[in-house]
C-alpha cells in the first residue's frame, strides 16, 4: 500500500451510535499514534547511525574472534610469516 493510500481515510459507514463513534475515534487515535511513532523513528538519524555503528562493530568483533580462533588453532602459517618477516628485515639491514 502506498503512503498516499495509507493517508487517505478509510470509507466507513457513519454511525450515530455514540459507543461506535467512540470506538472509531479510539482506533483512529491508535493508528495516528503508530504513524507518529514510525515517523519519529525515521527522523531520528542519530539513533539510526548508532544502530548501524553497533551492527558494524558486532560484525567486526565476530570476524576478529573467528580470525583469532583460527590463528590459535593453526599457528604454523603465523610462525612462518614471522620468520619471513624477520629474514626480510635482517636482509634489509645487512644490505645497507
């Protein structure tokens, strides 16, 4: 349903019964309250940015945890990389 369709009043039978009118008014108030709440959430850019930052942070922490766990389980590539780096540094120092 498009926003324009949502904003148009629903065709309902008018009732002269006061209880029915009160019920319709209460329903309309609830719908209006939900609409205002939804609009205020959309307009709250700061809260949206914080939610997105929290989401990205959680993803980064999960990835870091997975990498850490993998490195702890398989240290051979890590050790080999360190040795290669050490040899490269030594070679650069001796070259000068």
